[in-house]
C-alpha cells in the first residue's frame, strides 16, 4: 500500500510539473505577438530626389496584406510619371517588440514582423521608357507596354535581382506616432535586419487625407491685430490672429484666459 501511494504521488508530481511547464510556454508565445492594427492605413514618403529622378514611396497595410509601391517621376514636383515598382505581400504577422536606443533623443520602439512575397511587378509609365526598356531588354523582357504591369519576380533588373514569389520576409520597424520606419530582408539572409534607418527617405508618414501626411508640428503666430501692448483699443474690437499655416476653423481648441482677461476665440475661413 505504501509503495503504491509513493507511485501515485510520483505520477501526480510529474503531471503537475508538466502542466506548469506547458502553461508557461503558452504564456510566452502569446505575449510575443501583437496586432497589425497599429500599421493599418497608407504610409508615404513624399516626393524627393533619388538619383536622376524623383520618388514617392508608399506602403499600404490592410489586415495581413501589404502593398509597397515606388513611383518614379521626371520632375521635382513628381507630376511627370516615369515608372512604378510594386510588391505585394501576404500573411503579415507582428512579433516581438523591437527597441532602438539610437533613435531620437530617448530611443524608439516598434516590433519585428514577417510576411510573404505575393507579387512583384514593374510598370513603364512613359513612351520613352517603353522604347528604352524594349530596346535594352529591361529585366530580360522586350515586350513592355505603356501603363501595363509585368511580373519581375526572380528577374534581374539593372544591378539587382528582385525577390521571387512565396519568399518569406523578415523585418522590424520603429513607430513614432504617425511616422513609420521599416526595414526588412528575405529569409535567405537567415535573420532579421540588424538596424532600422530613420533617414528622411525611410520615414513614412501616415496619410490623413488623399494628398497629405499628418503634421504634428504646431503652427506659429505670424501676426496679431491689435498688436500686443497696443493702447486705446475698444472693448468690442475684434482680435485677428494670423497663423503660419492653414487652420481647421471648424473645430479649434484654444485657451485665451490669463491673469487680466477672459474670453473665447473663433476662427474664420478668411
């Protein structure tokens, strides 16, 4: 009887330890993942000089799908199209938190992530580009058509070879409010990137409307009428404040009280 009791106790202890170890492992797995919600939306690097051309870069995240687009132009206002490089990804998954102590004055945070290449295309957007691409067998092809995308997956274009389809991508990003700085590479490298660039060309702004990014810099006051310190001002006289940029006059948030006067400020469209 005593022998059987010891045997039962031994089994119970082993079972309890096994359950504890399993429970701890499950807790670690769940804490290492995060939602893609913080990346939802369209992120853009506005028109900037890139070599002899001008570039707009866009990343759009919707659920677990990602679209990355590089649009090259011939002019500094990015109005004259030249070509577009587009890569789409599926199975976006957010992983462990990533901390970068070198970002800004106090460091930055984000997450590691993985995704899979779904499509890789090139589109010539000017007649001169089509002619040049066909004459030079760009990306190994000589049947380019204006405004028509063609797959370049696994092909060599210029000095680089583009990712093939279904390749796993490992990356990480820093997220600073409405600024996204990503870095990623193919699984053939065997690891996540070692760093994330915060250069202007890799700083994507979250698009708030069809044409502009979020602006988190507060406007400054350009002028006030009547001027500060002016005497002989009528109590009923309007106070005009001119700001350094366009304001949303539908829902201003202002504070006009101080030690000597109290009031409210209404913005007009003038």
